C-alpha cells in the first residue's frame, strides 16, 4: 500500500479518496449528459449532433453546458 501511495505522489489515503470521488462524479455527470442527449429528441436533428459533439469534446464542461442550456432545447 505504501508503494502505491508513493507512486501517486505521496498522497495520503484521504486525498486519494477525494480524487477518486471527484473523478467518479465527473465521469458520472458526463455519462448522464451523453445518454440524455442520445435519448432525447430535439427540434432539429442538427441540434442533437451538435450537443453530442459538445459533450464528447468538452467532456465535463460540455456536460455542464448541456445541462444548463441544452435541456431547454428538447421537444
């Protein structure tokens, strides 16, 4: 266990736990936004393609933008 923590940069157990939690939350938010875009119907077919690209290319920031702006554009 000590060698693993040294490999990570000498982080303690709590720091590693926080990094893992933030990583999982970010990944979960990204997956939720991507699945929501793919399942939803939009006014234009091009809107769906644009939102898929935004969420995939900008990842966490794209997911936040979609959830703040894109959900209002659904039919």
